[in-house]
């Protein structure tokens, strides 16, 4: 009688004994080599809280209103006009050239996007405006 011999087939197994070590080393490598950008926000120096109030002439104030859709209205000496954010830098420079005591009051609607607000502040900073007032958003 003929007896068939069983063949020992070795399966295609992958050794996984060192897998946790490799994963840990990769994790450590990426933790050490990755840099994280820290958003510093808007660089502004705020005045100290004081009890005194100072009267400001209306000719020294320019109101900038930003609505929820990102449109900008500029109000100066009773004149209100809609402007584009790219025009704001040039307009602010002109106003500062005529009046170095100009205060820019920025007011937003409650649903205004943060990007639109930052764009307006950036344009004022590029125009070298140092007196920027941040008004409470409308509700």
C-alpha cells in the first residue's frame, strides 16, 4: 500500500514581532522633526484700562463698518461710501496725510467672517495707522 506523505507547506507569514518597535520609532521620528506653526494673531498693543474719557472731534474719526457678507462701508465727516478692501490702504494713507491724529474705528456685524476683519486690520497696519479702535460687534 502506498502512503502519501504530507508536505509541509510553510505559509507566507510576515513576522510582526518587531512591528511595535518600528511604529514607535517612526512616531518618535515624526514628533521630533515636525515643526508646528504657532499663529500669533494680530499684534496690537492695547492701552491700559483707565477711568478718564477723552473727547475726540468727529473730524478725527473714520468709521469702518464690515457687514456679514464682507462688504466695507467707510464713514468720514458724514460721508458714507462703499469701498473694496484693497482700496482701504490708499484711503487710509490719504486720511493720515491730511490728519495725523486720525482714529480708525472698526466695527463688524456679528456674522462677519474673521478673515474679512483681519484683512481690514492688515490694510490699516500697512497704511501705518497707529490709532485703531475696535468697536463691539452689532448683534
